[in-house]
């Protein structure tokens, strides 16, 4: 469904302003490549927060929280 909406919005943009649509079509892979490091950092931060949470909740697990 999300892909269909994106395709519909792109078609509307293509009709209204085709130079911008062509630029977006050419720039999209480069923008995706630039976003990869941010995705890696987000994954590492999520893992670190999960580790900290597990370390902090470990005593409660050992003592048998209800």
C-alpha cells in the first residue's frame, strides 16, 4: 500500500513538475547511500540501550520478580 501511494505521488509530481521528478529519480540512490551510516548508528544505539536495560534488570530477574 505504501509503495502504491509513493508511486501515485510520484506520478502527480511527474505531471506537475517533470524536471523535479527526474531530479528526484536520479538523486534517490545517492540519498539512500547517504542514509546508510545513520541507519547503522541507529541500530548500534538500539543494541546498546537494550544491553543497558538487560544489565539494569538482571538483578530483578535473578531475584525472581513477579
